[in-house]
């Protein structure tokens, strides 16, 4: 272990340089071509075999566009392999950013309307550092290490695009490991959990269709904005009112798409329309659902659809 630590300290500045370079090229969703290109270039410099890994079906592509994410023609995951034989251990790092502006003023701050505010640039840089060390020690490895650079973590399904493209096979993965930076953890310390470390994610979309009309006769209209605010308020009260001691911790919170909750939990969107009226901003709430166990997630899954206002469609689970 001391040998590995010494090697890590020796490439500290290299890892910092990678992180700062990645920090300046944030990309949102499963399509992160510049980030993936940088990762592959660095792996090639280290002499590590790698391949593109990720499938993005037309159905998923359309759903993500509907949910407000940028169109993604494909998934740009990258997988690399070091060593040979078994067992096979997978090391995973996410690499996508968030749709928000960075205002830190740092020399290497991201420009534009996307930023690395959840630490995925650091995760990818750390995995590149691990890749260099493991490659140097390849002859000493009693098995195989598979490296997973994953896009689309903030969307809640980026890993699935890679799993469906054979990530866990050839060679078959026996165990997987990952970590996440946290500003609440003191530098130099590592937290771990013997059980659940983070919540599972669920996504559903509720579409509310109102009825347009003139502002002088609101009684003849159905206002989807008003309905949506009531839905969000009710959903925020769901957990406190029905929580039971036997349940694992669960969270559902309503938020606007412009907030930074993208990295907090699973999502649900409310989209709104009112035919015949002036354009109404598409909708606007994204209450995330996060649960620690599958039974909790099932119990929080939407019940048979109920109607608010004139017509409600959904929810649609993903």
C-alpha cells in the first residue's frame, strides 16, 4: 500500500492538471464527446487499451429531450482494461457536468452555461491517476481491473447505457467500486458505509394540460400553473405524512429545473400546456425521489393516475 501511495503522491500535479483541464470542458447528459476524447487521449498516452461503450436508443433519446435535456445522438462512455485473468474489479468514475453557470472566478473556471459543480471532473481525473499507477504495476496484478468512465450520471441512467453495451462482460466483472467527493468531508479522510451508501433513483413525468382563455374570464380556464404548484406542494408533504418506522430513509422534494438539485436525487417533471392560450412556459417542477432500498422505492412509486384540473397524463416511470 505504501508503494501505491508513493506513486500517487508522485503524480499529484498530473492529477490536478487533468482535473483542471476537465473542469473547463463540462458537458451535460450522456453525450460528452470532448470529455470522452480527452479521456481516450490520456489512456492512449499511458498505453492502456480502451473502447467506446454506450448505447442510446431512439426511445430514450426522445424521452430525454422531452424531459429538457440536450439531444444526445449517442452515449459516450469509455471503458478500459488493465491486467488479465480473474478476478475482475471495476473502478467507476462519472464525468458529466451540470446545466449551470460557474461564478467561482477561478483561473480554470468553466465558461458558459454548463459547469462541473458536483465533482465529476475530479472523479475522472482520479481514475486517470489510478489508471497510470495500475498500468505501471500491471505485471503485479493478480487479475484484471476494468475502468469505467461514465457519462449521464446526473440524468440517472448513464450507467445503464454502458451496461447494455457489454460493460460488465469480457471479462465478467466480479465487483465494482466507486467514490464521490464531498465538501463536508475533511481533506485526507474517507467515509464509507457497510450497507447502503446512497439512495436509488426513480423518475416519472406528469403532464398537466389546462384550458386556455382570456385573463378577464379566469373562471372559464383551467390554469396548469396553479395546478402544478399544488401538485408540487402535495408531493413535498408525501414523505412526512406517510413515513413509517419500518421504512428505509426516503426523500422526495419538488424543485424547479433551474436549481442545482440535478445531482441530489431522481427526478420527476411536470410539463404544462393550455391550448388556445398564449404560450405557457413548459413546466417546471422536478421533485426528486430517493430511497435506500427497492421496497421503499416501490412503495413511493406513483399510484394509479389521478386527475388534477382538466386532464392529467402519467405518471410514467423510468
